[in-house]
């Protein structure tokens, strides 16, 4: 007999997916029209045999618990519907990878910024003069903002609180910055930097300002530096703030729950032709405008990721031969995380809705050895 029923009219729900193995984050959408959903026992049934489900449509989804666990289009109507604490649990067919539309220009080292309307702005990289927009529902890329006046490589793109996107730095941009306006799909000049930043960090602070820290200059030797600046979107100006304690580029900057910013890793390139990975970490306090040393990691991290977990700790992964670590901002200490299945660097790390972290791709050794493998970090078990 039915364990639970609910009547919904014109209800739309959007859920971010969490992945297992070769699964990438996508959005799914369920539309329920004048239907009554019944939570069934956990044995398999067919959706098309249930009249009350006949008007349900879904894309790109596998569900497990109250989280989506999939990628790819649904190719089967076979499903299991056990009870869920707030409604229903739907477990659909095994997920598969599916190609999406191709960009108009090949590129690497670009930025990808999700806009408030769900589209994704692609800027910079090896063909940085041609910004593009990805539309997730049509799965297509289109050119946007042809008035962008500079190619960007090693730059950052930060979505501001009002939905605009601040573009800072890059190999060919010198001191220029730009603002992308999603409503008009156009770029406009923003304030000028005080110094050149490439392969720097950009962090949106709780008050709406953006912290630009470190990076390389545009000299022939491409030296790293310790200069930091703050962008104020109200006045459209950059102002100098306290400097880092260490010159660094290619580092991570993670906003902590208390508003401070954790700086981890990266490398010093003050000597031409030499990059020295760093272990010293720093904390930026917006209230004082200063950086303080936050201790040292056990390993040197470069080409790494730093992900804020739901428990407030920061997971630091990568640097090829570096061991994963956890930073506890309450205790102010670093500790070891579990061992990676596949050591990697220059990968991506995505926080999933259930609190786990999906690590995908990257290089498995110094050099052009890339991998298609992926793995999950479980913060409860502290293991991969």
C-alpha cells in the first residue's frame, strides 16, 4: 500500500547532482503536473506502468537519497521509488556520459563563471579574445561581448554580488580590468590595477569587495610578487592592502566561514627559470587588511585545490606527490587527510550537495601525463 502521497500542481524543482566515478555536476529538472506521487516499496517498478507518474519528465538524473547522482540523458524508464524524508526518492538507470555542444574556439587555461541565470561565461585562455556563453538547457555555446578589449591568460573572473563579473589580470592585459554585464552581454572597462597580476588569486569577500593577491608580473622573467589589492565595486577602484608574507603565484585563496581568507601553496618564481613550491600558508583578515602566517603544510602544494567543506575545514589536495591535508580554522592547525587513490595535480575539486568532494582529471606526474580518472573524498570517513 502507499506509504506517502502528495499532490503537487505545476511544481518545478532543480537539484545539483552529485557524482560517483565518471560523473559530472549537472542540473536536473522535474516537472509535476496534476499528479499524485506514491512512495513505493524498494522493489523495481516501471514508470510507464504507473499512471500517476506518466506526466513526470526528467533529464540528466539518477537519484539516491535526496541527492541526484548522475550525468547523461535518461534512456530507461525503469526506476525504484522508496520513501524519502520529505517526499520521494527516485533511482533511475545507470548514468552515462553524453557530449554537449562544442565551444566555438579551442582554448585552455580559461575561466568559467556561472551567472545568476544559470549560464556559464567562458573567458580567456589561449583564444581569449572570443568570450562565449554556455546555455545549459540547449547545451550550446554562443559568442558574447565582442567588445572585450583584451585577451586574458592566467586571469581570474569573479562574479560580484550584483551578478556582474570582474575580469582581472592575464598575460597580455597589463593593468587593465573589465566588467561583464550579463543583461546587455557586453564588457566595459573597470578601474586599473596598481600592479600587474597573472596567476594570482581573486576572492569575493562578504562585504562585496574582491581581494586580489600575489601572482606574477609581466616581465620577461615573470617574477612572482606579494602585492595584494582590494577592488571596491561601488567606487570601481583598486586600492593596495597589506602584502603577503611570501611572494607566490598559482596559490589558492579560500574564504573561511569567519570571513578570513586562507592562502595555501603556490610557488615563488623570483629566480628566473626556477619555481619553488611553498609550504608556508597565510590568513588575510579583511578587518585589519593584513596577512599573517597560518602555519605550514606537511607537503609543498602547487597545482592543487583547496575546498571549503561543510564542516568548516578546508581540504587541500594535489601537487602531484603532495599528501592531502585538512586545515581546521578553529584550531588553526593542519592535519592529514586520507591517501589519494591516484595522486594528481592540476585537477578540479567540486563540493557535492552531500558534503563529499569530487576530484576529477589532472596530471598524475610532472609532465604531460594526464588522467581521466575521478575519485570521491568522504569527510566523515576522512578517506578517498
